C-alpha cells in the first residue's frame, strides 16, 4: 500500500505522519510526500494523516490482495477561505514551516515573466542582489548584510561553487526552478558547505514526468532570451531531461557619468551617454539520462552541463574608468552524477549522492592599446599594450564537488542526518603572451571538506527542534615569492602547505502557539572558509588575491514570528517578521584599490549586525493580492584597534560602507479569470523597490559635504500576463524602471534605464 500526501494546490507535503488506527503501523512521508506501508492486513482500515500547519484528516480504505495506491490531501489550518491566491510566497508553503528562518518563492508563478533567478530573489525581505550592470553582469547576493561568498548558492542541494560564469544566478531563467528557498543566517545541515550568512537553494521539479516548456522574450537594448525545458519518463523508468537557455543583450542603456573630451580636455560632470561596449551572450545546455523508480535507485542520472559566454568589459569596479575593447569569455564542461535511494538496507534510511567536475576555462582578452572615454572616442597608442594591462590570460580552475547526504528516521519523532561536502580546486594559469612565466607555474590548490551531523525531534505536530555539528577543513597549497640574493630582479618561490580546521554548531526550533501562529528561533556558530578566488584572485573579475585571508566566523541568532488570519471567508492576511543579530570575527569584505578599477578582499577584525525584516501580505479570493516587506540592518565595524596600531581606529563603530542598510518592496497583482474565454486569465502586476541612501566609503572619512554616497532609489516595474487554455499558451508584457530613475549598486555602478520586454511561452505537461 503506497500513496502521496499533498495540499490543495497539489504541492506535496513532506514528513507528514500517517497512522493506521488500531494497529501499530505508522510512517512519515519522505521529502516528496510519498509513503509505503508493507504487510498491511486485508480488510477495512482508517488512516489518520497529520502534518504541521494542516488540519488532521481521516480516510477510510479497504485493503485487498491488489496493490493499493492513492493520494491523501490535507487542508491548511487556514483553508476556510473560498479561494485565495497568494503570489510569490505563500504562508502555507511547506518550506516556510521549517524551524529555520526561511522564505520560499513559488517560482512557478513567475514562469511567464522575464525575470532571471537573481531578480526574483531581489523581492524577498532581507535580500538584495548586488550587480554591476545589465544582462550577464557580475552579481552577488546579500542576505541580512552578508554577501558574496558568505552566501552559499545551491541547485537541488548541490553547491554551485564550480559552475563558472556561464551558469550563474544572473543568467539562469526563472523557468528552470520550481521554487527557490532563502535561508537567513542559519543553514540546514542537509545543505552542505560553508556559509556564513545564509543560503539559497534552487529547487527544480525533479519528479519523473513528460513535459515541454519553451519560452522566448525580447526587448530593450537588443535583449533576447530563450529557455527550453523538457523531460520524458517511460513506464519502464527510463528518464531523460534537457534544460537549455540563452541570453543576449547589447546592454547599451543610458547612464549619467563624468566624462571628458580626449582632444580638448573639456569636462562634462553629468553627461548622459549610452554604454557602448557591454555586449553579453551565453548559451547553456543541461542533459540528464538514466532511470527512476527502481528499488535499487529512486533516481540514477548521468548528465552533462555545457555552456559558453562572452562579456565585453565596459568599466572597472567604479565608473571612473571606461574600456572599449577589453572582454572576457569562458565555458563550462561539466559531467554530473545524481543518485537517490530510499530505504537503503533498512526502512527509513535514505541516501542522496551528487558529484560533478568542471573542466571549463575562462579568459580575459586585453590587447588593444587604447584609451577610451564615455563618448566612445579613443586615443590609439603605438607599440604593444592594453587598456588595463596587455593580457590573454586563461584560467582553468579544475573544480570538483562531491556531496553525500544520508538520513535515517527512527519512528515518528526522531531522525538523524549525516552530510559530507568535498570540494577540490587546482588552478592552471597561462598567457600566450608570456608563455615562459614562472609565476603562472606556481601551485594554486585547495581542498575543502565540510562534515555535518544533525538530529531532529518532532513532537505533537506543534514542536520541532534540530541540533547539528559541522566540521570545516581547508587545505591550501601555494607559493610566495622572495629575493634569494638581494639583487634587483632576482625572484624565487617558496612553496607552502597550510591546513585549518574549525568546529561549528547550532540549533533551530519551531513551536505553534496556535495553528496559525508560529514562533521559531535558531542559532549557529558558523564558519566560512576563504574561497579559492579570494585566496588566489581572479584577473577576469578585476579581483586580486590575498593568501593571508583567515576563515571568518559568526554567531548568528534569529527569532521569527509568523501569523495568518482571515475574515469573511474571502480575505486573508499573513504577517512574517524576523529579528536577527550577527557577531562576526575576521569578517571578509571586498574593498577598492586606489586605481578605482580593481578590488581585493581583507579580514575585518570584528563586525556586528542587528536588524529586522518583515512582510505583510493581503489576498482577496483569487482576484487580488498585495504585499509589502521592509528590511533594516545595522552593520558596524567593531574593530577597535587595527593590526600593529596602539590607537583606536578612526572607523571604530562606523557603519560598514557600500552595503544598503534599509530597503523594501511593494507589489500588487489583480487577476481577471476566464477573460474572453473559460481557461483564459489576465493578471496585471506592479512592483516597487526602494533602497535608502548609503555611503560608498567609511562614514568617518571626509567632511559632510565631501562624502561619497549612493543616493535614495525607487524602481517601478509593471507587468501584464495573459494565459490561454489553462496556461498552455502565455504572453507577457513588462516595463522595467517605468520612470527611468537612476539606479545604482556595487560601488555606485549604474543599472539599466527604462526598458520594455515581451515574452511568449508554451507549456505542455502529460501525467504518466
């Protein structure tokens, strides 16, 4: 006897408890909501099904000699509404019910938009996406003030550390994801790896199915995006999947800059010009083939991810510099393995193994000896040179990742988890312009291993608590230059092997004071090991390395509240709030070189951050929804004495610069169902992003009038989506940055001006 536990939306409910009354038989559904009872006596039985946040249900069944398979549907504790649609993040989403501070985005409801994954995340409270320009530009996530490598990104629980520039958040279409989970501060043990301030897990629809989903969009700045996702599963269990996407844009949007005429020297303090050297394109395909639904393997897939990208470099870390010929290009060549099996050797023991290795490379091309200005004019110099530094640098980082996750459920209340994540990095560097360079022959290797052990206790469907330990290990193999003779130009290298080990720990607990009122708290002593690119640099990203970086650590505290209510059966309100505190040591942050082009990373002795983020959402039937979220975070430099100084730092207790400290979103969507024809629906949506003014440099630097700041920002977006034949055919119109406001981000880099887009999508799904 087997089955599946779902909610009214059709989404499965993991870890639901199913009891056969008047017997000693009980089971907990797996992470996909599925369960199997063995050796059930023939006859009539009563099933009792329960899960946190859902009303307990009973179902009468009759067992005979034949296999019995059925679906059990639970009603939400709040589901006394006639019909309420909540866009983006639903209060009843099973992920949000976890004890961790987590927000889940229902990506399926955004599949008709032109958003990529990074811009979808930009609408979550506590989250900011920091990017350096338009389509394909370098970007990083910030969650409650921690950003960049401090935030771990996963796809189906697999770290994306080694995916390369052809497969990143800023170029992955939203259609690839089923949902996106954002963990703030404390990261669950089953997401392996080292994260200091949180994690993002992109969850694809991994259920065996036969479907086809294709979309194409085009719009301003000659932007074109295509996405194709398809899968086939035979009755025999043979499964094949393909995901392919491409992005192209000239990125020639308008910016306001300081410019000068190269011939006359005339200065233009606020020139409005188009970016002229910022074309980007990438093409990526993911193929998986294997079997599903077998006793020895619920899933066994062999795959390959291949892709390429090319990105013109228009500017450095700030817009003081401008380039007209420099560019980067790269590819991803990555075989993959995915293996999942339930009840391995014994009932309740599940195993999930993933592995991949990226053979791809990246290159910076800078061989044109010119100086450009923002008008596109240039001065040609004689001889050999480049705009920043003549180079044909190629990097092959030879990144590999292997993860293993084992869970064991002991009865209804106890479960154990063991997770191990191993990462290897071995950079090979070359430049055909200097083929005999001894520098490029030096070792640049790392090995990381993060081992986690966790225990979870569930009691009475109201209380859930998890505790865990993590062991972090880093091995680094590198060299340092020195002068053996003291004579000018005499350089030799000495090799080093460093090892570090750290122990982290934490817990997360959730309790329902009422069926619609949840309180949750979590704590973690977390570590984040320096990334290979922070240690060794990345010339392709204008970033220098710092081999002296130490692991950063933080005490992360979260306290959250979630409350849902309704009235008159047609109105729903949800309230979510999270209070957090971070106490970080050896905080790794990026800072500018004096040339205003390059960056490097340094350790900041001590940093604290306290803040709050929250969201309020209202829904009326399935006709209207609106939500508002706001985030405040107060990151302070608490390093009183800088190294080798016996006086108080001038920046002691300063707010950390170049990080927004107050921002929020407002969105509203109206739905017009069965418009013109039954099964045809229209939605009209609006989104507002607000970012408060913040300083580019330390607040204590300079006079009040001379401080560099990133000004207050308002971004307005509008979208109209029309779906036909119950979502089989779809068309969407969007206007981004409606009022053409000036938008800024990392080190005051300007983001795109007003833009218009249209998207066509076809979706077919066949149930097997």
